C-alpha cells in the first residue's frame, strides 16, 4: 500500500535513497528543504505541494545577498573614483580616468547587446587589469537582484560625491536591469540566471538523482528545487508554479520554451527543432502547427494531444504514446515510429509524406485522392511499421565506401541489435536513406549517433586510407557498390515510374518488402547479402529544404 503524507509538514525531512515511496501521496504537503536524493518516487503525487527553502535558509540567503550587494556598491563606487581621475592635474591620472570611462561604456553597451560574458571579454580586450572591479560588481549585483540599489550611494567614499555617486548609481541600475533580464529568461544573460538559481537552490528541496517517472507536480510550488540527474519520464507539470526557478541540470526543463509548454499545455506554432524531449508529458497539449523536426519524443506521453499540421520530419517516436492524438494534416517525412509506438485511437483524416514548399503546399498527401479521408482507425493500420528500423539519412556528399564501413562497424560493435539492411531509398541527387532492421529493444538514438560519428571520421579519410581498412572485405565492397549504383540512377519525376537495375556480385535473400511509407522514392529492399541481386528503384526528385533551424 502506497504511503500517505498528504497535507503533512515535512520541512527538512530526510527521504534520501528510500525505495518505498513509489506511488506515495505528498499532495498539499510542505516539503520545503526535504531531501529526496536518489529516492524512488515513481508515480508519486506532489500536486499542490510546496517545495523550496526553509525559513532559516531563506534568511541566510537574504543576508548573503545584502553582503554581495554591499560589496558590489563599493566596487561601483571605486569605478566612480577611477572616472574622477579625469579631473586630476597629472596626465597619467587623466589617462587612467578616461580609460576607465571608455571601458565602462564599452562594457555597458556590449553586455546589454550580447550578454555579460561578451561584456567581460570586451573589458579584457580593453586593458582588463584596470577594470576587474567593474566586471565583478556587475556579476554580483545581477544575480542578487533589486537589493543592490540600497548600496549604490556608497560611491561617495572617494570624496568626489557627484561623479563617483553618479557612476555608482548608473552601475547599480545597470546591474538591476541585467538581473531582471536574466531572470526573465534572456539567453544572453543565462550565466547570471544560472548562478542565481544555483545559489538560491542551496538548502532547498532536493530531488537530485530521484526517479520521478509518472510523478505528478500539478500546481506544485517548485522554487529553489534541485532536479539535477532526475528521471523525468512522463512527469506531469501542469500549472506548476515557479518551474523557472528550479535547478534543472541537463533535463528537458533547462529550456524555457519547454517549461512554458509543460506548465500551460499551449505549444501551438512553436519550434522545437532537434530538441531532446525524451519522456516528456504533453498529454492533451495543443501542439497544432508545431515543429518537432529532428526532435526526440521517444517514450513521451502525447495522449489526446492536438498535432494537427505538426511537422514531424525525422522526429523520433520510439515508445511514444499517441493514443487518441490528432494527426490530421501532419507532415511525417522520415518520422521514426516503431513497433512500440502506440497509435490506438489516433484521429487522422490525412497526412503529408513531405514538408510543404511554396510550390507544393500539399506534398504527397495520403490518401492520394484529396476527396478521401482515413476512416476511424484506418490511419494506424496504414502507417504502423512491420518491424523496428534504424533510419540513417545522408543528405549531402554521400561517400558509399564510408557508409559501408561504418555500417559494418556498427553491426559488429552491436551484435545484440541484430542489424540487417532492409531498404535503401534515393532522395534525389546525392541523398540516400539507409534503413536497417533492429532488435525490438535496441536504442536507435545511440546507434544512429555512433554510426554518424564513425561515418564522418571515415569520410574525412582519403580513399587510400579507406582501402587499407576494408582490405579484402567482400561485404563492404558489395554494399559500397550497391550504394554507388543506387546514387547513379537517372532521375524520374513521374509518379510510379519504376527503374530496374542489376548489380552483380550481390544477392538479397529473405527480404521483406518493407520500407515504411516512403511515397515515390528510390527503394532497395535488402536481406542477407551474397551472390547477385536486382534492385527496384522508384525515384523522386530532390525534396526541397523547406525548413531550417530556427525557422518554422
């Protein structure tokens, strides 16, 4: 029976390493300062709970902030004193004063435009030895926040109240502005925000290393909470408060746009290009017109989500739950569904097999007849793959020999993956997709990354160096010849036009005619390689690059 801590005062309690907290109820509990490090909290309910700092830690934080603010004020006042040297009768002092003023102006301008790091580099470039106080003052006050203002007038210590005080006030206001922009999520000032959040999370609620799979944080207050190295598969964050003040580590919570999506459930027309969203919970979220090109949504919960017209090109969906999701009008070019992708009850009238372009806004619509739509449940039967595949897409400067060597290396390094080439698709000039069957539990993301790391290194070698690696390996030679022949086929822009090509030296046996739904593409279905083979190629023109990073 799951433990019940609902509504209890658990401030400062130590649950470190406990394995009996799966499914525990912490709803409405006060968990400020509680330690859940490395605990098993699978399915735990933290809805409406209050995490963060205990009172004594909050008081200590305020005291330290005031001390840092005071130090910052003094440093800014010292800068004011240096600027005052402009009015000194000695030439060397005047030079020092003017240098200080110029560097301060440069620091202000560059920091506002490009961030604190860039500003600090600008100062270093302009004789940093005379301006250490400026950079340190800006950093200290920025993450301390508005408390810095109370100490700005300390600049009068130099004896020149007007000038030193003006510089101190200007510097303090500047630091307050930078801290405000940092806490608002301005990426230019992410360093300041990270320092502030790290500092504030010290002594707060810690979930570091905990398993929070399926944990519920609905309307939980999470300020000053440590979530580094946690397992966040399908954790729920709907209407969570102060999620932007957690210490996220390398989890998907480090992205401000992702945090906003999790809290509000509204992601319409957003761009998550190549984001690692593995295990994210977007149940019932509005994701219409959203771009997930190249993103990893494996093991994510997308139940009942609205993915109308979403761009899912090369999106990884291994183990993703799409039960009841809406996919009408989605663009699913080379999406990575597998046997573990749940498609039950998906609502979909039609999809597009390519991204739209200005010349073709409805590319490769399925069903082909624009007057027809999928009946209930028909889309899942139409699209579900027969077996798991690893898709290795090469989009420029394909080196057939490097492809062959890299694939053989991958197969030998991972025999448990049971890699077997089942399809080869030509995508216009010098673009090819190699599709390989894999074992059901293979980590396709890891396999793909390892393959392309090896491929890119091999591609950089000279042909003579590559030949030394392959020696008399007939498998690599045969596979290289197949890829070369496929790439050399003439283009055909006529839908359904089939081109036959014989490649001597290779025979493909035991092949299943499975290549996903690739539309009109150049396809070679492969099984066990030996002997001779005939490849059936049904080709497409180049698919225009309709979307670039950062552009929906």
